[in-house]
């Protein structure tokens, strides 16, 4: 056992209560919806990134991470354990992953008065093989603690979550540690969705094409992960994961979770796949508007624009009993931009690693209204990286190079051509889902973009791609000016990450010849 770990002692520990027992314990906090599901309101309604730290003990911190000295972390942990000796706790053991190659025993200790949190978490993961074995990962959660602070010791596999009652902290605490575990095994943990699109290619042969989808909040990652792409008959989709997957050196991917943690903002009947799962009695909601009579208003933002729900995979149309991908054949970096970024671009391995590092989008009003429209970036679209971000980008490039059959794409779900009062031409969900479908079929025709070196579409069967060409909306000088501004922003961002391979940094430069992606036209 790692020295940072210690036994949890308490006045009483309720050992792995059932789902129904947890709901009953949380009844005092519940407002029951018209569907018979539970809803709760929390004091803290989003993740506390500013209060989250990595313990400085055996891990070199990344540029975007906050460290806490080991001595300080130990002192706080000592205080917590003294406090817990007089408290009643709940212990829940779950399993992350279903494969022999990736299966982690996760254990949560939490104050008994907050049973709604393990009630949600139990639905996110799987039954453990043996609940009494030493766990791989532990989180100790004390929402009533007077100071808000979260600190993770990745080498010990332990997180303390103090002073916040937001369920997302529980869920992400285990996923953060699991992604670090995967990196130490030569792979990489990815904050991404996954699915299989089953299509007939141009020769009429049925193919199963594995997709990974990256995207910051508000870019449409969940929408595209859950979409059926209007496929019928012998064609269809199989939804695998929506949040975190583990990419292996051979290009295969392990899944992690048994539930989906969805944003409910804007959820309605038009999003049938998620909506039908959300109106199940098994769903669990946090911070959505529910009247005393149980009426649910998913689109009401009075409590927060970050309303959430836990839904079971088994109740999402398009899922099956598998959570892994045999192979990540196509990797999609979803962005939401509004001027010179095309609707889709096909990337070389080096360009893909650059866009992995850029993790690019623009802020939406649902995120930070004061910064709406401004550039927003997050390496790997993953705020849960532990250790060097440059190491993650280099590892990603290494895996893509080892697996030349993996194709990578940039997909813009925003608009093109914004200029002054002209809002730009909106890229519709139908456009994006059709592009992905035709990428799976291998029937998109490409040409090289002279400014960025990636490939852009000449023809996408099923949609008129011409109005989505950003060149149409600017003079040559204005187009060059916008490209130059975007390139400089990207240079500044990538320059922060010392140790990043030179070919990743140079992939965004126009004067450097970039090898075209496989199958593209010069």
C-alpha cells in the first residue's frame, strides 16, 4: 500500500447499500419528477477547478495544473481522518471498465448525509469482481468540510474531495486517476466519446468504423456521439462511451463507464435518443427545474445552465453490451468556430497532434457569457490531465504514427464566414452527421488547403458543401488577416508546452511542407 493511503475509520460505515437503499437515504433531498425519477439541488453547481490540486509527490506537474505540497496534503488528510472517526459514512465499491486489459476497482467513502452522490455514482460504473479486495482507486468525499479543496495523489490513487456537494467531482475524481494509470501503461486516457458507425462503402461492402470524438462543452460532442446519422436497414450505429476512453498503443480503446452524465440544457423530443433515456424512472437529475407537482423543465436555467442527469447506457437507443472499440479508425476533433475554419478538414498525424494540443473552440453564453465568442482552448479537451501536457501530445502522435490506418479530422460545428453584422453560415447538425457518415463510407473527395496544408472537401455526398467554404465570404486580404491572427494565437498556445515535438508545433505553419493525409489529393 502506498504511504499516502491510510485506512478509513468511522463511527459507522454503511457497506455497499443497494441502489434502492441509497435512494431512500437521499429521500430528504429528493424532489420526484413526473417520470418517477429523483432530482436534487446542490449548493455547488459545477466543478471547482480553481480549488483542485495535484499532490507534489512523484509527479511532474503540467503547465495547466496546480500543485499542493505533500506536507500540506498530508496535514489536511490527517484532519479529515480525525473528523471521520466520529462520523457515519457510506462505502461504495464499483468497477471501471469491463475488459481484462482494463478493469479498475474503485472505492468511494462519503458522509452518510449525502447519499444522493453515491446513488448517482453507482449507476455510472459496474459491479466489482470482489468488493473487499484492496481497491485500485479511492476517493474520500466530505461535502460538509468547511474549506473547499480537492487534491489528488495520482501515484497513491487517492483523492480527497472537500467542501463541495457537486456529483461531477466524484465521477471525475476516479476518471482522472484512471487516465493517469493508462498513461503509465504506454497508452493515453482521452476525454472523448466513442461509437461504431456501420455503413456500406462505395463498393457496397459493409464496414464497421470505430470513431472517437473530442470536444469541449458546447461543441456538440454528446449530440454527435449519440446520433444515428439517419442510417437504416443494414446500416446503423453502436454507441460505446460519452466521456472517457483509454486509447492503447495498438489503436484499440477500452471503455470505462456504464452510464452517461448528460447536460440537460436544451434537451427535448427532437433529441430522441437522449430524451427517451432521460424520461426513464431510472434517470437521476441534478440542478434542473422541477415543480412541486413533478413537472420538469429541462430548458429552464434559473438554477444553472449546467443542469445534469445520469442515464443508464442500457436505456440509450443504439447501445449494446460492449463499451470497448476494437479500433479507433476515425478520430474527430470537434470545434466550434465562426469564421475561417472549414466545416471539416482531413489531418496528417502531425496536424492531428497539433489539434489535440490546441483543444480548440470558442466560449458560449452557456459557459461564460462575459467571454462569449472568444477563443477557448484546453489540451486534449481534457481538464483532467495529470502530468506533462506535452508528453500527452507526443504520446498521441506516437500512437497515430504506429497505426497509419487511423484517419484524423477537424469538424467545425459552429459557422463559417462571420464578418461584422453577418453572423456567418451555420453548420447544421445534419451537415456534421452527414459528413461523419460519408467519412465512414470513404466517399468524400478532398483537395489541399493552401493556407493550412490540411485537406478540405470538394464533394460530400448528401450535402452541398460549397456554402460552407469560408473563402466565399471574405476578400483575399481579410481572409489572410484572419488566418494570420488565428495562426498567431495557436503559436502562442503551443509555445507554452515545452518538450512538445517540433513537428507538432510546425504542423500549423504554412511554410513547412506537410505530408497530406492518406487518400487525399494534392
